[in-house]
C-alpha cells in the first residue's frame, strides 16, 4: 500500500513558476513509476509527466521544455517543477504511483492539488 500526498499548488501569474511535491509513504517507493496527471474542469484527466523507476522521463507535448519531473528515492518524493506557466495549465494536479508486478498491477493516486494560472 502506498499513500501519496501532494503539495505546492496555488495561484500564480502567467509566466511564473511552481514546484509540486508528492510525498509517498509505504514500502518500495523506488520500484514505482511515478507520474503527474492533471484534470481541468470539464476535461478528462491527462498525463503530464512520468518518471520510471530507472529515472527515464516522458512528457506531454504541451509541457515539454517547461516542466521537469524528478524523484528523490531517499526522501520518497517526486517533484514537478513547472516554469513559464500558462493559463491553460490551470487544473488539479494528481500524483500517481504505478508498479506492474508478476501477478497484478499496483496503482495509487493522491488527492490532488489545485494549480491556477491567472493574472
């Protein structure tokens, strides 16, 4: 079982920056692929960025060059550095932990943190 708690959301002006954090409790954090997803009002949840257990990263085209995902396995934490924020980045951001075991898949979600980009 993994519990995820996001923090760092808030209100920021266009062009500004925020850093989201997701603290995980439980076991074997380093084995999980960690991802950030977001959901804007009236839209489906979408993948923003993902980092594998080995440290490989992948980003949605809309955030490439602006967002950076990273992880600190010693602190059981994954981060999302968001720069040059745009109004269209406004959404609830969710942290996800995902592990495909030999028998079943384990996936967990945080409660989400609101990011609002507005002047």
